[in-house]
């Protein structure tokens, strides 16, 4: 009997899911979306700098210095995170922070300090 009850409960849940069709409880709000984007922006910039440094390291040949540009950080932030208006100053600050924290001084070169 318990197996039949379990199957009946499953059928009820499937029917309820089919009727509900995954509708959002609260509709999306532009205001909340902008607030979330602004909240995550500094973290995304730092992550973009990390990703630009990693990509430059992969592209550099053995024994060759790694060159990371501010434009690389901006393109990663735009393409990967969807930030359309990243200023050069903000990207340079993020790149400087990750450059110093990541131990890049030994093998990297950047234009973030200009």
C-alpha cells in the first residue's frame, strides 16, 4: 500500500508542476537586476583581471614575459560578465590589485601602473 501511495504522490507532484509550468513567484525587476549587477561589479572586475592574467600566461611562450593589458581585462569583463561600460581606471585598479596579490611581478608585465 505504501508503494501505491508513493506513486500517487509522485503523480500529484507531476500534475502540479505541469499546471504551474515553473512560473516565477516574483517577476524580474529591472531595479533588482541593476542592484545585483552593481553589487557584483567589483568582484567581476577582479575575476576578469584573474582571467586575463591566466589567458596571457597560457599565450606566452616559455621564457617569454607575460604581458597583461588593461584592454584584456575590459574585454573579459565585457564578454564574460556582460559589463558594457568598464572604465580604464577601474580595470587598471583591478589589474594592479591582482597583479600584486598574485605574485605576477616575477614573470608579468602590465600597463596598469602607467
